[in-house]
C-alpha cells in the first residue's frame, strides 16, 4: 500500500522541463517577399541562446554568403547583411540554448520580385 501512495505522490511532483530553442519568428519573415533589402536579419527564439555557439548565415541563389558575424541578444539572433540584390536568399541557422540543447533549421526570403 505504501508503494502505491509513494508512486501516486511522485506523479504530482513538478518535473523540470527541458526545452529546445525553436525559431519563433524572424524579420524578414520566413518565406516573405520584401520590397527593400534589409540591413539586418533578426530571429527570435523560444529560449535564451548561448552566444558562443549560436550562428546563422544568409546565402544568395549562387551560394555566396551575404551576411556578417551573428550576434546574440538573449533570445534574439541578429545577423548583419551585405547590400542584397533582388532575389531569393536562404538562411541557415544553428543555435545552442542555455539548457545545452542544439537546434538548427533554414528558411528563405525574397528581396524585390
């Protein structure tokens, strides 16, 4: 009987959630078309990021990197951009959240068209 009570009590104890930093939204928005070329790409994540292990790059259709070194501000990853010509750009990102979980992904946005 005691073991049933102990098991029942353990079911109600709070459990620490281990989350992963997921991309919440970006500017320019994922899949969007913007009229003017942005000077910076910003990506908001659901968890705080480790600056030393979080990065992103923006490539043009030919695969050339069009971005500078990414900078982390809490849950936001900022990426400075070169002067972008009209076209579609691919963003590849890899981040490490402060709880040590790695996530990565990619998306596109278009300038002009």
